[in-house]
C-alpha cells in the first residue's frame, strides 16, 4: 500500500506540469481565436466623436473624454506648449472646477501678443535651434503672434456697397502669393469665376464669390521684384484680394487660415460653405455645388432635432490622410524637427483643397485660439478639428495626388472628380475649355 501511495504521488507530480501546460495551451488558443474573430466597430465616413455641443454658436463642441496627451514631451517645444493649452482650455476641467496652472507662455495678454517682433523666449527649448533651416527659425521666433495689420480688405465682398447683395452660397478662399498673378487670373477666368454658377445638368447652382489670401512678399522673404503697384491695380479692379502684413512663406500658411477666420466672422458671417484651396489646383465648381446641395443642404428636416441639425452642419470634406508622421529630413519642404514636435499627426485633410461649412468656420475661429500655431497648415487644421471632437470626411473626388498620368488629358476621366492638384495656369484654361463640351461618348 505504501508503494501505491508513493507511486500515486509520483504520478501526480508528473501529470501536474502536463495539466498546467494543457490549460495554458487552451488559454492561448482561446485568446488567439478572440483576437482573430474580433472586428472593430465600423465608423461612418463622417464620424463625430461622442461629445457635448454648446447650445450657442459661440461655444464650440467638445468631446466628453480628455483629448490631451497625459505624457508631457519635455523635449518637444510644440508638445510642451500645447500640453498646457489643452489643460487650460479643456471644458471638462473647467466644468469640474479644477483649473490647472498655466505657464508664463500661455498667459500672455492680448496687448502683448500684438507685438510681433522676434521673440527669443522659446529658443532655449530647442537644443538644435542654431542648425535649423532659416524658415523654421523664423517660425519659432514669431509663433507667438497671430494678429497682423490688414493691408488690403474687401469689406463688401459678401454684402455689396449697399448691403443688399445676396450672401454667397459658396466662398472660395484661395491661398496665393503676390507674384502669382497668372494663377489668380486663370482661376478668375475658369473655375473660380465670381457670380452665379450653374450646376451640373439636372443639378442646382449657386452664388459663388472668390477671394485670394496673401501675405507680404518683399526682400525679407527673398529676392522678389517690387510688385506693389501692380497689386494695387489688380486689387482695385477685381476687389477680391485680402492681404496681411506678415511674411508670405510656406511655414506661415497657417496664418492665412487663422486670419481668414477672423475676417470671415466680421465680413461674411452668414456664408453657408467655404472652399479653401491653393492657387495651383483645378476645381469642378459645378460638381462641388451639386455635392453640397445633395449631402449638406441646410433645409431643416422636421424629423430631426435642432441639436442633430447643428451636428449635421459641422463638416469638413477632402482627401483624408491618417497615421502620418512628421518628415525628419532637413532638406524636405515639410520638415519638422523632433525638437519641435513629437508623435503622429492627427487625422487631417491634405493637399490642395477642402470644403467645410460656415458653421464649422465659426467654431474653428474659436478653438484655433487654443491651439499653438503649427508650420503646416493642413496638419494645423486637423489639430483644430481634433479638439472639436471631429474628424474630416473623405471624398474620393478630391484628387490631391492627381489622376494617373495617362488620364490627365482625357475629359471623360473627370466625370467623378471635384478637385485635381496640380495644374498650371495654361493647363487650367485648356482643361476648362475641354470640360465645357465633354465628348458625348463618356
């Protein structure tokens, strides 16, 4: 009997590891099965994060959950500044009465931010400042300022001198430069022509106004000829140029958005839709109007609550880019050093142009005051949307990387296109003429 008991213990000891391994194997197999069989919930193309919306137009909607990074990136200047901005202005923290301390950088008064002279205070945060490209240096020295004198205004663009002109359905805001007269003129004669634009056959048209956004282009931005007299003539003749007194460089394109939103709130507050684009694109304006009428018309659905209607009116459409990382090559156009920004970019609509609602423009104007300026305008717009608890809508007709080369000269290939990038002024004129009478066999 003693031998049996002893053998039984030995047998148990031998089987115990086998039993444990079998349980572990079953656990691993179940885990793998669950992971493989799980599919994340499918979000609609136009997704708005769950959140609370303000009952007034002045208050921007915000997500219910925290939107800041819990880990402060001490070595990245933009992350460091935005870390405090997000806590300072997060409505959830304000609602709870837990107001976090801010740094001196985030508590500057309005009078102080009007001083746009170079500011050295943040240079010490960038260990590699002295070896950065000049354009990046200039941005860091002036990123504290977002209020600039307006050199050319168009106060009657949306209302007319008598105040009785009809508000445009669509305002085309095109980023241009002083020397790009040929681009602007090609746009005026083709897809950006101001006035009533017919829709596609069987569709509705609308009143369109075009305005060009310019900064200052002089010896401080490079070896440019003095074109101020020509710009004076152009502006007085077409009355469609907005210009501010800041250096017109690639890294300052974000200022054109911020300053345009301020101008819009004063001069054209009731416009329904805004198209923001570059001056080297081609837009099928009739197709864009047709899309806006079909999917974003503002006629009130009586089966929908007012809050649901307000959510429907907040949208931005374009060529959506996800999981993009900063370019770390110093020679690249989109270079962002790691000392300035760390992490992945938010979802944003990139390339030559986007369209969004006038209601969203009012919210962007507000929330942009709480987002530190960023050198790339498309990414900055994505950062503002992120803090509104929104993501942009992807539309396959926004071809910011152009059609296949073999199709670019075929009018039939543009049937589903809203925007293509890039096009020279000559190519704009040629394409416009060809699309006026497309072949019947398309």
